[in-house]
């Protein structure tokens, strides 16, 4: 059984990438992301609000966790 050479092979031919097309694609994707709810909210509220009210910017799981903490706390302390 022949041993495997660890030298780079020249089998694949690398096509030159169109840098301008790559930049256009990245710019278009960035614009699309900036139109999303979270990005617009972060633009308005910033990453950290002084009063801690920017929990709306969290992921869905963290957002729901934030809502249910108060409900669970009220239930456990009997404040219904």
C-alpha cells in the first residue's frame, strides 16, 4: 500500500474570485440585516440601556425567560 504524501497537491485549480462581486454581496447582506427588528431596536436603544430596559433585544428564549421570571417569582411567593 503506497504511503500518502502530505505535500500540497496541484490537482485543484483555483479560480480567481471577483472581489467586486464579493464586496457587493456582503454590502447587500449587511443592508438586509440592518432592516431587521433587532438591528433597528439596537440602533434606537443602544446595546445597554442605563435602566436595563433593552431586554427586548435579546433572543427569543432569553426574552421569554425574562417574562416568565416575574410570573414564576410571583407564583412562588404567593403574590398571584
